[in-house]
C-alpha cells in the first residue's frame, strides 16, 4: 500500500502516471494513464510484417535507456 501511495505522488516526464488501483481479496490492479502509442514493449518485442522481428537502431535503444535512467534518478532523489 505504501508503494502505491509513493508511485501515485510521482510526476515526471519519463514515468507513466498511476491513476488508481484496485485491491480486492486476491485481485490487484494498477491503473496507469493511457499511452496512445502503446507501451514500450510493443516496439521492442513485437514482430513486423512477414513475422520478422523488429530491430531498433542503437541510437533509439540508447535514448530509451537514457530516459529510463533519468526516471530512476528522479525517483531516487
């Protein structure tokens, strides 16, 4: 419960906003803001046409890693 409260107070450009949660018996859910372009895993793990894996350029992977690092740094401060 403390983690949910901490996450809900966090606001940063590199972190998706937590809008709410549900905790009922054994069922738990976190509700995050809508991401119109989908989540990051869609771009990393999905396959393109002809069942071929998509490959992201090194620059894109670097930018993703940098954004994640900035979000983590923000959380630690």
